[in-house]
C-alpha cells in the first residue's frame, strides 16, 4: 500500500482507492503508520468494507481464512476501471505476499490513453 503513494503522476486525472476489511478507525491508523516512514502521507482514500460487500461482489474472499478470526480477508487485487466503468485490467493474486507492482499498474493506466 505504501508504494501506491508514488504511482500517480502530477495532475493525472486518475482516482485511486484502496479497499480493506478494516473499519474506518483501523484504516486511519494504518494510513498514519504508513506516513510515519517519512515518505509522505497516503493521498488516496482507504475505504472500509468490514461487511465484505465489495470483496464478495468481486469474488475476492480468501478461503484460507474461513472460520478464523480474520475471516473475509480478500486476495490482493488491483482493478483498473476505464472512464466508461468497464474493467480494463485486473490482477488478482492467490498468495497474499505477492502484489501487483506500480510498474504493472502504470502500464495498465498508460494503455488507457
């Protein structure tokens, strides 16, 4: 999440959102923790989905956590949605340690132009 701070170009007409199962307070604390590294604040909204509505709508719930305290945690995923509201690019990872890179996302954004 911290790397996403450097994804967008100045004055770029792109909206970036992060969605998490964390509630609003937890997301706010997470943003403060990221900013504490001295590389800048999180400049995009961290949206809360504690009821898993968005996560389930996209089929992202990771079954590895079923029946556990942290049930509902999603697979890491990135969606690039074009101006018409269509999914132009998606990357969903099965391994929570693997994430789309800024380079991957940048290439998807640049392909929209």
